[in-house]
């Protein structure tokens, strides 16, 4: 009898604990939202406020509107194809996300694979020119006569030196594994001294 009574008490305690855990699980979500809204650490709660119209979307504070930089776009090709930027230059604010499009056409009567390599002037700008999307990240195979337009999405870091007011972004497009000849290799010939012959 004592065992039966102890088992019933234990069953009752376990039932109370189970119901308490279940209730705590349901209470956890509103409790979590309230704490995060008060502390401002929850991105999801802030997103819900913006969607419900309670709070306006903050402006991008990383854009330096006090200065402008002219970005010039250049295109070079090592092969018989057409490659050019849609715009030759843009004026941007540091920290501002910007998109420019480059146009390419394979004017040959054969399929080709190609890739672009970027370069920057002045040299110090390369560390501050952040490309978020760029066709230079991949190789492309183009059919004869095929045209492509590729975006370059970039942001210039506001930490760029204030004495830089113009940046040139230059791409060289070259064929990968194609018929464009490689640069010649220098040949080194041994020098025979006169004393060795006598």
C-alpha cells in the first residue's frame, strides 16, 4: 500500500512538471519578443515593427554624402570580340551601393570561353573598392555572335583617403584555353668565356 501511495504522489509531481514545461514553452515566445524589443537586440522583432508601420526604416548611415568620387570604367580585350561599359563614368558617394553594366559580344564564328581580370587606379583604391557582384568572378562560354550584359555591383569604402577623387576600374577580358597566342618566353643562352677556348 505504501508503494502504491508513493507511486501516485510521484505520478502527480511528474504530471505537474510536464504541464509546467508545456506552458513555459508557449509563454517563451511572447516573453522572448518582449525582452528583445526592450533591449533592441532582436532583428526579427525590429523587422516586424517596420512591417507593421510602427517604426520607419533607418537611413544608411554609412554613406558619406559630404564627398563624391568619380568612377571611370575602362574595358580592354585580348582577342577579337567587343567589350565595353554601358557608361564611361559615374559619380558616387562613398558607402553608396552602385551598379554598372558591361556589354560583351563574341564576334567570332566559333564558341569561346573567356574571363575578365580587374585592375584599379590609383593602386590604393583597390583595397577600398568592394565588389558585391561581378562577372569577373566566373568564366563564361559564349556561342558565335552571342551578346551578354553583366552587372558590377560595388561599394567604395568611406575609409578611402580623402585625396582620392577619381578611381578607374579597368577590366581586361581574355580567352581561356583559346587560340590567342601566349606572350613569348625569353631564351637564355650560356655565355662562353674566351679563356675557356684557349
